[in-house]
């Protein structure tokens, strides 16, 4: 018996129609899920491309943020995991102070991933391990790791940064330190945080002028209230109150709750003979945080402005706490004399006049010598019965 082609064709069409009817609901229900999956894949790819571009531009924080977004969308995505690890290695290696708040074991695990997946980062991985070793105070290991990194890649900025920090720690702030920092800033010359880090290192080493230049570079690239406060402080150390006032005003404008910024602004205003404004600045600092330094500066400014009773009230808080710093006691005695409590002032000045610095060549020794000399002058004036005059407190810096 021969088959009927027409029947066969008609039967196939019926079978297809039945299949379509049966499968259409399934396809219809799956379609939104497929669209979501395709959308997620596209977003992940976009974030990873952005992460790679940011890494190439040296914007490691942005690279980490983009890679983390990709990983949040697809937690098991191998490319996202690797890029998060790579960005963390670079970001934290260049910001070693942040290691204090980092799980360094986890970071070292990231470094192992990066070493396998990105062979050209081998020197950077070694430098990162050196930074972790330095953080853990394994200083010999740190130096060996930095040297190994430079043997692979002589211009590796992270390794040079580690060796520069070690040179500072060891007190070798000479040509070796400058050589390493030149390489660091050559590698990351547009990174404001590195200029600020350089400035802090120079400040700790006592080089206020070079530290000021480093912070100027930092704030020229990114205004930061903490850096502006450091800049103002460095300018005060160099007796530049006018410049310090400019930086401090910028700092308090950016962060009105910064205790340190208000404190250095007050000191700059005193240096610029703007006592009323200085008192207001110190009062703001005390209102934010009542530290001994802020109270002393406020009391001294009130004393210099002739507000003796208010000065005594402020300084007495420190005296009653047990603080007997000679400079504080000199200010306190001056305020007491100004408000008429001459006998109590005389008693304090007599004690201060008997003090002798162990080493008058040191900064603290010079301050104590100034305090003692001023106290002797006040003792002689009070005992001679000379008419009361507004006392002039000793300088609070050598």
C-alpha cells in the first residue's frame, strides 16, 4: 500500500501545531528570565571593561568599584573575582596606611590569584607582599621583597615607595630617600595621596619646608580638609601665619566640624594679631572637642586680649586636672596677675623662676629657658611694687 503524500504533510503540520501549542507557554514563561540573564551578562561585561580601563589609567579605586559591581551581579564570575583581587593589590599596595584596617591574609590570597593570572604584575605582587611584611614589622623580609621586585622591574613605583618609607624610618632621609621618592612620583605623579604621604613623611622627619611643598602639590590636585590643615600647621611651624590662615580657612570651610582646622586657624589669627577672631576660632575648637591644647590656646588668647578672668577660668580646668606644664603655669600666673591676684601669681612665678633646662639647646629647653627668664622678670617687677601692667606671656615656641 502506498502512502498518501497529502496525508503525511497534513499530519506533520498537525504535529508541529500541537508542539507549538504545548511549548509556547514554556517559552513564553522563560523569555523574561532569558532577557534578564542577557541583561546581566551585558552589565557585567560593561563593568569589567570599565574596571580594565580604570586599571590602565591607574585609577585603582575606580577599578575596584567597577569590578566589585560586576562581582555583585555574578558572584562566581572568574573574571570579576580576578579583577577585584588585582585592584585590591594595587590600591592597598599604594596606600600602605590602609593595611591597618585590612585582613592582610585575605589580601595575600588576592596576591596569589593576581600572580597566576597577570604575569606582568609579578613585581607589583612582590612589592605588595613587602608592604604587608613591613606592616607586620618583618622589616628584613620587607626589604628583601622590595629588592626582588626592583630586580624584576627597576621602575616599579610601589617597591620604591616601600624602600623610601624604610629609609625614613631608619633616619636615612638623604639621597637614598629622595632617589626612591623620585621614582615613586614618576610612577604616580598625578596621585595626590602620594604627595600627601610624602608630606607626612617629611613632616615626621622635621623637614617642614619640603613637607609644605609636598602638601601644596597634594591640595593642588585635590582639595582635602585634612591636607589643608596639615599645610596650615606646617606654615605656622615656619612662622608663616598669613599663608597658614589662608589654608586653615579653606579647611574649616570644607569641614566646619574639624577640631584641628579650627585650632590651627586660631593660631594663625593670633600670629596675624587678630585676637578677637582667634578667640572665636579657639572657642569653636573647644566646642567640638575640649582638648588640653585647645583649652591652652583659648586661655592664652584671652590672656593676650586682656580678658583675664575668662582666661583664668579656662586655664584653671587644666591646672585642676593636675597639669603643671611650665608654659601653662606661666600663662595662668599672667592671667592671675592681670585680674589682680598678685600674691598667687607671685608664688607661681617664683616656682617657675627656679627652673633650669637640662639642655637649653633643644626646643623644649629653649621654651623652658624663656619661661624661667620671664618668671624672674615678673618676680622682680612684683616685688619692686611697680605699677601693674598687662603681663606679656613668654613665647610658646622657640
